[in-house]
């Protein structure tokens, strides 16, 4: 017997957190009965489990690395009709993004139907590193870089220490590389603005040990079995 939200996540319905929301919203039935209590135990091999009337099935796990273009929404669907990362991937099987990149941010985004791994990657306690390349306004000096690295006071509290490297300076702008493990909304942009160097462009180049490499905007590749194993190891989740 397993918790219902875990079974839903493993079936690729959504991340475990989102599955919890689906359950409490009354969208899940077990053997014809609506279940809203989190932690309900089910047998995925015997019980009939439905989400909005559609039975869940075990799907082959899919793991994709996408170079998200600017102007694409990091959701499975968009009420405003904008292009989503799911539209870009066009996978035959249902996948959804692991975390988000802003509309105006490009770069590495993982897509999967493995809810357990997605939940582990996004959980704050695992402190998964995410590395960005940013072009910012002004010439960033070593003191400003140290300020970013030691933590910046934002309206929602101070940021955790970061790794910061000045890559290129010239013509009134600077390219920096910054690695953070928090997942606050528009965090890198807000950090740079807080020290007086607003971001002109932002591109994520690495998540954990995974590097974007030579993938062009809109291109993708499947993760190797070894890479998936390493992600499980990073999050400490047992397969």
C-alpha cells in the first residue's frame, strides 16, 4: 500500500505537491469514491484510481533536457494561449517542467513525468545548484561580486550565499556567472537589481551536474540512464 499522492506522482500526473492539490480539490476517485484526504493508502495494482474521470496508467519514464527559448511559458498549459515548454517538446507522453524559468529567461529546463524525482529536485532541503549567465548593466567590480556572493537583502529576506564569477566587462555592461540553490521568484534578477546592476539578459546553463552544452534554443535531448541515476543520488531518493 502506498500514499495516493505518491502513486499519482509516479504515474506522471504531476509533481507530488501538485497531486496533493488535485486530491484536496476533489478531483481524484478511488474505486468510484472521491478521496480528498492526503495520505490515503491505495494499492496501485488493484485499486481503480481516476483523475477527473480518467484512469491513471503506469507510463514509461521520460527525462528531457530542454534549452528553453525566451517568450515560452514554463507550464504545461497557459490560459492566455501563449506557447509553453510542453508545446516546444511535443512529447508523445505527458511531461511537465521541473521548476520554472521566467518568460524572459532562457536556458536549461528539465522536463519529466517522474513526479518523485521532480519533487526531489525542487525541494528546498536538497539545495540543488542552478547556474546562470547574466548580462547586467554597468561595470560590476569585485566588491559588487562579493556582495552578491555573500547574500543580498531582498523584500522576502536575505538570500543564501552564492557563487559569483565575473566573466566579461566592457561597454558599460558585464557578464557574470552566478550559482544559487534557492528557488525564489525572479531571484537572480532581483539580486542584481538590489546591487544596482539590473539584468539585461539571463540564461541558465547548468542544473546540478547537468550542463546545457551545445543545445541551441528550442533544442532538447533525453537524459542518459547514468544521468538519471546521478539525479536520484543527488536528491537522495531511492529508486
